């Protein structure tokens, strides 16, 4: 009996992932607010009623896509803000990690870039929650850096928000432009932020 339940659960998870993958593919060329569940189920080859066994509606599907797209990024964020090395080495490492993520997950990046300010409120809010979590993690790491001695918690959180916004902006720009100039601009912008950080308490 448990074996049968395990097979059913695995099949259910497989169908759920297929719905998410198909939706992500369809969202390459449209926004979530214009996506119909029949489009998604047709692409997977299941009946429209099957959709509701996995998601309440397309907004619920969108929130699941946010969790998939951004939930796995926490390790990358932590790696990008490791405080070892010179400031230029840190900048190069952060920019390289962003570029690598965009190369391997372009559809996820495009979805987040489009829906961050999109028309589906639950999805917009889910993205905001994840980005605030990133900022909290970055602020915690910055607080452990000797360069942050004397900084208030509010200022560390503000700086963390700048880094997270820059990450999202750079990832979005990489989708639209040639990689080399986008990364050169990203490095220059981070150097400017680094200079400002050094003199913030002056």
C-alpha cells in the first residue's frame, strides 16, 4: 500500500513540475497576468481540471515559480558576499556568480524581472519577500565584516538593499544586452558603492 502511495506521490510531483516547467516556457513571451491555465495544461497534455490538484489558480502557480526561481539562490548570495579577498576580488566574484546564474537559469531570471513589478499581486509580494530575505542575509554578512565597525543596523540594511537591487538589475540587464559591457558596468557600479561605503562614517 505504501509503495502504491509512493508511486502516486511521485507521479503527482512529476505532473506539478511539468506544469511549472511549461508555464515558465510560456512566460518567456508573455506576462503571468495574460497566461491561461488551459495553455499550461495543453502544453503538458493533461485536462484543465488536473491543474487544480496542484495549484489554486495561476497566481498560486506564479508564487511556486518564485520560490523555485529565488529559493535556490540563497547559497549563491552567500557566496557572492564572502568577505575574504580584496574589494576588487569580491566584486569580480559577485559579478561572475550573477553572470553564471543568468546563463544557467535565463527563464527564471526573465520571469522575476518581469513579474517583480507585474500585475499579479501575490507573485509581486512573494518576490518582495524573497528579496527582503536576501537583504537580511547580506546585512548579516556585512555586519560581520570589520569594514562595518560602527555601522548602525539600519545603515547595514540599506547597504544590503543596494547590493540586492544591483544584483537584480545586473541580471535583468544581462538578458537584454551583450555580456561584457553589462558586466563592466556592474563592476564599476560596485566599485562606486565600495568607495561610498569606505567613507560613509566620515
